[in-house]
């Protein structure tokens, strides 16, 4: 299987949805397609790559669709929640409490109490949060596994805005300056049993991710040495997510099997084979598993430029529009019946979204077969960090999301109605 959904499959999914009426060519000016077959393929590779006792979770923020989470739950994976809302979603999707990891830098007293009472796995983001947990544990009975997030400070990846292990990060306890405080916490709190880190999301090469994990393992060796006299040791390392994917179809992404093997080798070389690994992949599981279809509403031909106005812009492709130097997708063009256009005649187009602001441009100067009003632009590899970052700016309707499992199609989310918009902006 390729690392992306093939154009042949996309054509099959799109044209079948038109024929069945699931994609309504009058009302659905855009839609997202999500391919469970691709997700299952990614899950299979991930499971193969890591030791059997690894606790894999999906980062809900990448793709919070209940039906997607439900399928992931059925496979035995857990979920990583980064807010009260995501905790609620995780429980509604059916994850048992011991399969929910709660990460967030802004957990309130109330949220922590709820997490402790429900025995969620909790990663504290700071020493201040650990102290809050300690206070709550005086009155709340809990079986929660608790870890502490560190910032291993191993450096930035290629995309600064999604790099979290530079000298400064708003997340985690900085390791270089606060190692002693971290050690003290493990000595002081006998319920603190793990280390959490997340180096960044996309743009971080495997070497940087491995450097971060190695810093975590070295720290765990020191903690274990300190805890020897108490007959305790660190039981887990949560390595976060962050393995980059490829948004280019002719460029292979880093190999997850190789990543898993290297982590395993490190555990062995530090004599830490007993340590349980927790993962929190988001982009790796979801981004290549979906695509957006968006109608060409207008074709604007001017002497100096050609612009296609489509129905997906910064509302669904926030990073791509605001930070186009770092975020890019491949595009294809389909006709009204959902057939791939492969005309030999091509043109350079800007692809612009429907919002009222200048940066609402999804791509600039890309070469495509000649486009007509009513054609559809396919934006590839948009199954993660797209609709989950949806913006209500200009009050447009959230698009329909169509899922494909084996050969069957189902609605994963309805297209919003105008009344939903009214509800959103009403008291
Ligand atoms: C704490 C944490 N874990 C996991 C993830 C998922 O990262 P990715 O989607 O790059 O795998 C993120 C995303 O930023 C995160 O902040």
C-alpha cells in the first residue's frame, strides 16, 4: 500500500458517492472523505513497529470524529485528550477510563479531580500541576497512572511553530535547568511513575525525535537510581506523537518500523526493557487517510493570474493559509461526474478559499489541467488537523464528512445547517 490514498481510489470514492447521492452535487459545495482502510493500514504498521505491551493512543485533536475514535477503540488503542471536551468525546466514543490519557497545559482543579476520580492516565505539564494533584489526592481515591512532561530541549525541527523541544517551550519542565527539581518530585511523590515528552508535530526529523527520547531514558536511569532505596522505579515513558508524514506522493515518509526498532534498541541499551512505551500519534494515523473535495465556484482569468475560487479555505486549512511556506498539499481536479481531469492543456492557478480575508489562499501558482466552473478540486492528505481546526469565521457551514470502510460508505458527520450557525451565535 502507498503512504497516501491513490488517485484511482479517490476517483472511485468520489464518483460512487455522487452516484449514490451521498455527495449531493447541489448542496455539498465541499466534503471531506475519510478512508478507514488507510487508517487500519497505518494502525497495523504502528502495532508491528512497537513492542506488544506498548499502549498506543490516538491524539484526538488530529481527528475527533466519534465514529473514527470508535473504530480505533475497537482495535484496542487508547486516546489522548487535551481538554475537557476531548475527555468527554473519548468517553462517549467508548474508550474505557484506563485507555484515556489526559494531557493539557491548563488543567483546572475541577478537571484534575474528574480525571483522578475516573482513573484516567494523567500527564502533568508542570511541577505546579503535580502539587495540585498531590493536594487533590489527599481527599480523592484514584488509580490514575501519573507522569510528568519534560522538555528535553534537544532543539527545533524545520517548522518552528510546531516544535516543542527548543530552549523555550510553553510545555513541560525544562530538563537542563530543572533536573534536580524533577528528581525531587519523583522522590517526594511515590505515585509519580512516568515521564512524558512530545518533541513536536511534523517537521521534526526522526533523529531529533530519537534524541528527545534518549534524553528521557537517561533521565529515567537517574530517577531509578535515586528510587532504588525505596524499591521503586519509573514504569512508563510516553513518547508523544510527532512522526512526520509525507504530503508529497513521490517522497517517502520516515519508516515507522525503523523508528520503533530504534526506540526498542535504545531501551535495551539503557537496560530499560521493562519500561512501558505510550504513544500519542495523530498526524501519522490520520493525515494521509483523508481528502477534501471542493467545488470550483468561479474561475477568474486575468492577464496576470488565474484564480479558482473554491469552498475550502482558511476555515478548514488554517495552517496552510496562515503559514504557506511550511504547509502544503497536492491537488487534483475532477469533473462534475467525479472523473479525474487529465487534459494535456494545463494552466497555473492560485486556489483561493471562500473567506473574506486576503490570506485565504490554499495554494499559489500550481499547475493543473484547465479548470471550469463546477469542477471539483481534490486536496490530498487532509484527514488530520484540518476539520479539527475548523474556524467559524464568516459563519460558513461545516462540510459533510463521508467515511469509507471496506467497500461501504457512511456519513461520519452531517453537513451543518443554517440553524446550527444561528445556535452557535445565540445565547
Ligand atoms: C501532547 C501531544 N501529543 C501528541 C500530539 C500529536 O502529534 P502528531 O499529530 O504530530 O503525531 C500532539 C500534537 O501536537 C501533542 O501536543
